[in-house]
C-alpha cells in the first residue's frame, strides 16, 4: 500500500510541492524546505534530556542554566539551517552534447539574493549520485556542475536533484528537491571504421580531383581507398603503421554519402547508428564533403562544425519506422 502511494506521481508531486519539469528559475520557498534532526542532533537532544533530568533530581541551578543555554543554541542552529536553503533561486544552464558512454555535464546556477552568505550547500543528482558542495556568497551566483552518466543515445533529462545543507552546527538537515526542464543531447557511441568509398553519383566527381602544379602540403588525413598511392605518407606508415594520406591545398575535397542502406544487413539499429557516427567524425577530420542518408531523412552535402552537429543530432534522435 505504501509502495503504491509512493509510486503515484500526483501524490509525490503534492508532497514535494511542485510538478516537474520546472521551467525558468525556481525559488525554494519555505514550504519546499524540509528539516529533520541528524543522528548528531538526536544524540544532542538525548544529552539535553539527561542533563535536564539530573538537574531536576539534584536541584542543580547551573545544570538548568546549561540545559536551557544548549537548548537555545540548538534551536538557533535549526533556524539558521533552514534559512541557509530557503528562498534560494535555482536555474539550469545549457548542457553540451556528449557521446553515449560519456558523462553529461549539467550546470545549475544557485543565486543568493539575500545579504548573508549560504555556506556548505550540497547538490546531489538523485539517479546517479553525482554531487558537489558549494558556498554561495551574499548577492552572488554559484555554479554547480553535475556529471551524469549518459548510457544511451537520445535526449537525457537531468531529473530530480536534491539541495541539502547542515550548516552551521550539523544538528539538523534541511533539504529540498528541484527538477529543472533541461536536457542533454546524447550522440551514438562512435565506432572506429574506415570510410566508405566516394559515391559515384556525388556532385563534383567520385574521386579527389588533384589540381596540377605547385600545390602546397597542408597536412595528413586518414587514408581512403580511392586515394592515389603517390599521396600516401609512406614514411609515417613505416613509423606508426597507420595509413595516412598527404593533403595539399588546392585539391578539391571528395564527396561522400554516408548511407544507412550501404551498411551490412546483419547490423542492428544501434550498431548502424554507431558506425554512421564514426563515419561522420572521420569524414569531418578528412575534410571531405559528406551527406547522410537515413530511412525517412536526408541531410545534403556539407562540412564544418554545424553540419557535423546536424548529422550527429539526426543519428541521436533517429527512430526506426
């Protein structure tokens, strides 16, 4: 019965005082801050109880004074613990795309609009356990970066995050939950594989056309099957064992089609996406113009950072028909 109530999202949202996901800046009102004694706090309360009983039994005036003094300090610490978290403003920053298997870097900004400092605030990601402790000065903003594992491609939501503090005495624990509306794009895990040969129907020719005359050497790139043996960097091959091709300024780039249907039929969907992601990275490094063909989607020829990001995003968000 209790487990069923705990799994009811409407009841959970009512208990925590918000309905996820939350857009914009989130202010932690007093009703969203919960506070309970820590283990040290319960031990402190038991000690006060023993002091009070001893003072009553033996009529010790100094015992009463010490008991009430420590009780007042504990209550003052409880107020400061709750105040350290209440009315804190939380907003989410942009999360840069990552590849599957890496850690997504989610950024939270804690804004303190009060005139007092807020030390020792712990931010913990509930699902992964990633956490960080920061101090937020008066009238300032602190950045919290949570490294959340990205296990699968697609859009990764930050999910529920807890903010906690035990300042100043450690006798009480105050906490609150936030769930900002922020996602991280997760690309497929790239597979290292040789590029396919240039397509015969590629615009501008299938092979890399060489400009005659005095082309200047501009660097090395990964070897492709269509490259001329005259342009292979044989010295680098003998030294490292990797096939590399000399690249010259003035030569026109090859045009490649990275085609879903050109992959072996025994590959599954995720394997195909991983190989295509590896091809996108390799084609971008080689300086070639490339296009991407997916079932139901076509990205025209191009190159550069924006084109690379568009191709990887199409792979990350691909859904089989």
